C-alpha cells in the first residue's frame, strides 16, 4: 500500500538551503566583522539570483510519476505551483521571500483539470549565490541547494575566474523529508557548465546558459531502525542571466524510500519546470479588469457577478446554473460558459482556479463533496468545450467555509451557493 505521506516526498520542489556559520571566536570574545554586501559581491556575475522588493517568483513544475510499492503501481500527473514574493532585499542577508507551495494532482487523462492536495506557507532568506536560510522546523522548501553557484568563477568573468563550457563545480545540498518527524537527507551536487543554448518554453524561445546537475542519495543504515533513502537525481537547467532566475529545467528522479515500517516505495519521476518573475496586478488594474468582465458578461447573463479578491478576479456563477443538488450543468450555464471562455482566451494566460461553494445548510461532508463536483464539472467543460489549456486549469471545493453573504437569510444563502472562476494573480 502506498502511504500518502511517503508518496508526497518527491512530489515537491527544487530549492536550496544552508545554515550560516557562527562568527569565529578570538581570545574568548566574538570577533566582530563588518557586514558583507552580498549584492556588491554579485555585481557583474551571471550566475546570481536577482530580485527587487515586490517581485514575485512563480515556479510551475509538471511531473509524470510512477510510484511502486511491491506489486502495486500508481501513475499520475502532479503540478506544483510555487509563488514567492520578495518582501525585502537586504544587502547583508539576502532576499527575504515568503509565499505558498501547492501540490495539485490529476489522473491519467491529460485533458482533465488538476485538484489541489497540499498547500504549505513558508518564509525564508535566499542569498544571491543561491543559498537559503531556513528555519530547521520548516518543511518547505524541502529540496535545498539545487542549484547553487561558484563563489568566484562565472561565465561573465575572465582569466582564471572565467567559466568556459566543460567547467565543473560541486556544492552540498539537502532534502527535508516527512516521516514520523522531519528528516534531513544530505547530498553532494555535481555541476557542469555547457555554455549558451537556445531553449523553448511556454514563455517563448530564449538563449540561456545550460547547466547539468546530478547527485546520489544514500541515507540510513539498513541494519538499524528508521527510514532509508537511496537513488539518484539528474537535471538540465537553463539559466536566464537577464532575469537572474532559471528559465526552464528538466529533471529525472529514480529514488527508493523505505519508511519506518520497512515499506519500500520506488519513485520514477520525469518533470519539466517553468520559472517566471512578475509583479502583482495593482488594485486599480484588478478593478478595471473586473469592470470590463462584468460589462461583457452581464449583458447576456445578468445573474453572473464579478468581484475583486486577494487572489485575483473572480467570476461567480449562481446555483441556478446547476440542477438542484447536483453538479449537472443547466442549459443556461452553457451559453454563459462559452462567453466566459471566449474572454479568458483573450486574457494574459495566467492560471485559472475553479472553486465551488455552498451555504451552511445540511451535512458538512455532503456540502464539501457537492462543491468539489460542481467545480470539477465547470473546469472540465472549459477544457473540453472551450479548449482552454488544461495545464493552466485547476479546481477545488470549499463547502460552506467562504461565504460572501449572511447564511441567516435565504437571499444570503443563495449568494453563497456558487462556483467561482478565478483569474489568479497570486
């Protein structure tokens, strides 16, 4: 039997972390050193992460996974979405980042929408060279120190400090895994620089610096109690020197994880990762977008409402768009969804989350299930009939947890029974 907690171990994201060394003591006293200007050290180098306060890093990682436990095998597609906002750029510490790590899963059908299964919040510091300072009790980011770069050598430098195709370097890394407790698995990463190469991704074609990385995992004692981990991981990175972030990456995992009960799970995972840096839409921009959508939609469908939320702009479909107590779409809903899909195709291609809601009347478990089923049906309709990209579409259900009106009145309960199509900003 594949255990969910163990199965999630290698379904998350590649990031980095390292503990800062304590100051050197001299004659019983701590030696005071002037603060290091990390950004001055990074000036003129290509292999350095670059952020300004307010920048948001988005990582979208799509994985095709096969997980085996004994004779049992599970295949699935997993989508990881990470959003990290730069809260501060400190010259002595690095970039102060905080945000969310989300895991979404879908079955074997490539045209089905994703559903969210895990969400973690995290706050940590990242140095320009790529090192993270992360609290030891924090799970995310769980894979750390991939990729990190040489302190001195770089493709932008000359002579002995230069880096030509074939240059190599090594850096330590670690992964935090969830068992009964958090376990840190260390490893050593080997890198090779391959020079410039054109690469295509969903953002277009770009000339990037190509890097190969690989490392082995060998953790735990087979004769002692406790978890064991062994296998290897390889990756190809394409570094965007202008943006100061990766542009695209391909990774392959072949890892066996043995839990505390001695149950071995084998993971074979191939993934592709897309990175981009952007700034959130200003409130006025979201208000203007909501007003435009409202004008376009309500002429034919006055029941549809549009509102600005913290996550983006939400188009709300009322319960009359569904058969009573079911997820079956009514006749009125199809024309409205076609209109909405046409507007979404003209948008800026940001991810879309379809979210179901109910009032607080009745059984909580039933309401949760109904909200998920309705959200799933709308997402599937948009993919199948409106040809929206399934990789940008996900859904979830919130039951009665997010009311927009008072459930004490019949009018309020009617407003709360809805499905929202959210154009995600964060």
